[in-house]
C-alpha cells in the first residue's frame, strides 16, 4: 500500500458513511408511510407473506449496525492517520498540506489559496515530496 492509498482511506470511509446514512434516511421515510392501524397479536395483514414494512425496518436496522461499525473504524483510522501525518516535519508545509488534504478533505485549489502559492503545480510538488517522507505503520505495508 502506498502512502497516498493509506491516507486516502479516511475519505473512502467518509463516503461510505454518507452513502449508508442516505440509505438509512430513505428507509426511515419508507417506514414512516406504514399503516397506523394496530392489530391484535393474533392477526396481521402480512400473515403468510412477507411484510414490506417489516422488511424495511429490518434492512434499516442492518444498515444502522453497518453505519456504527464504519463509525468505529473511521475513528480508529483517523487517530492512526493523524499520528502518521504529525510525524512528518512541517518545515516546508508538508504536514500542513497532508492535513488539509487527508484530514480536512480540502480541494487542491483551496490548499493553494490558503498556502498562498501562485501555481498549483507547486502544491502538487510539495504534496509528492511529503508523501515520500510519510512512514506507514507496519500493519499497513
């Protein structure tokens, strides 16, 4: 695994979390359209067949569990990646560029603007040099 792939994991998990949250929200809306009627325990309109509302709630519960797992993984990985980035010296803005890109998820143009570079190629060069300095944890290689 390269340094860039390792540092990019947070962004991938963040996207996955957003996707899961969208699905959970959709299922919550769908479940909200269920019938308001209450039936006795002995009678249900879904007896003998699959109940769409029940399926929706079960799927939502499963996605919420996945979301919680992603959240835990995200937090653990964020701590690891911060340690890796903070181990990089900042004398040439290397740590700053890595933090802006991989922790704050800033686009290149914003990084260029915040650091005051006239040319975005200079940011790319510094970024490439910073990636060469990054020391990955032993389990990531």
